[in-house]
């Protein structure tokens, strides 16, 4: 019954809501993707549900955008245009973190459709195994062979209760959400005591692949800090400098031009971080949900629409998501 009501709602919002969303003020819809993987890929299973879109759904999204006749632009290109030059609705496609799977699966599809995109990379992690603590925690909690040993002590202390392993992806996602109360440094310190939390498989795009994507796949490169630290109130000034300014220099040395757009990790930022980003970048994206309405945009706090598979695996669900009503 619940599924039927949901289906009905998606139908209404996906058709009427999307039609309403296309009317009114001129707007830029910025899509936020993380990972694109075939649902049969082993990496899909070891990712939080909110972080991944299947290859099949991603292709379908691009087809919907094509069928709707919505122009695809980069956020910067849209911002550069005058009000009267902007189309009624434009879409920008962004990817956070710099996952290798974007290069393997998403960029070839975008090339086929002739769409530009922006990839926000974490500079210290180019060409690395999955480095982010949520992935490392997830692997530990989902792995059938994981055993809670002495080495787990500090990490388990941060969890709401002692985990029963292996967990489901949804249960593990809850634990990850609760760990966000702690600082990134504290979590990494606890995790580094558990050697099996590090997988050997390369999961992030390399510098060479980044250059190739930029040169041949219509991919703009933006900055997503050096180590993906959340830029929260209280973060030391030296760390803010490293994450916002040094990352820009590192990226510049790789792509031989100034990266002009920035992406806030986890959508978190203090007023000090925002000021530093304003001083160093032309534009920045957040994780706040919404449409960017022409004439009423803060270039350094652009809003986006997060897309993951559960809420976008049919054309109607995807359009409902685009409309921001669901
Ligand atoms: Zn990120």
C-alpha cells in the first residue's frame, strides 16, 4: 500500500511538479552526484545508499535531460551570462570527491550526450584507495570477516552502541551519521588503529586521468579541499589555509590553470571558511537543496540537488527530484 502511494506521489510530482518548476523565474539546477557504478559492481555494495547512482539510472537521467531539451552548462558559464542571456532552466552536472568510477562510467556517457560537467577533487587523495572515513567505517561494518578486536576500542567508543556485525548498508549509514558528531581528526585517529580499515584497491581518479577527462571529456575541475576536512567552526586557521588555499595551489600545479570553483565537504562551513573561499574562488557549491534563482544568487553558496539511486531510478522519480518537491 505504502509503495503504491509513493508511486502515485512520484507520478504527480514528477509530471505536474516538474512542469511547475520549469515555469517562473529563470533558474540553474545543479545536480550533485558522487559515485556512478553498475549495480553489479562490487564497489556498489560497499557504498552508502545516499552516495551512489547506478550506471543504468545515470544514463536514464541524461536521456531525460535530453528529452526535456534542458541545456547543460557549468555553474561558472551560467554565472557569467547576463540575466537576459540565460535560458528559462539550465542544468549543471557536478561530481564530488573525484571517484575513479566517474572517469570509468559517467564521463563516457556525458561525452556521448555532449554534456559538460564539473568534478570536485580532493587533491591529496588523487590515485588513492578510498580514503574517506565513511567508506572505511562502512567496509568494516559490512565485511562478513570483520571481528571486533582490541584495535576497535576507540572507534566503538564513538558509536551509539557496540555494533553487531555484519550490518546492513542502512544500519551502517546510521552509524556513520552518528559519527559525524566527532571531528575528522578524532575519527581518523581511531580508524588508523584498525589496519583492516584500509582497502588496497585504487578508487580515486589519478592526476593523469583527471587531465585526460579535462582535455577530452568536457570535464571542468574544481577544488574540494586537500583532505576533505569539514570546514566547521573551530577548525584551526592553519588547517583552513591548507584545505582552501593550499589545495588550490596543488590543483593549479596539476591542471596548469587556476581552479575557480570550490565545493564545501559535507556542505559544512564556518563564516571564516566562507570568507576565505570568497577571497580565493569565483564560485562555490554547498549541499543545501534548491534551485538557484536568477537575480537572487550568492555565487559562493550555490545550492544543489543531491541525486542517489533510491530516489531517482525511474524518469518520474528523477523529475520529481529535479522539481525539489520530493
Ligand atoms: Zn565530498
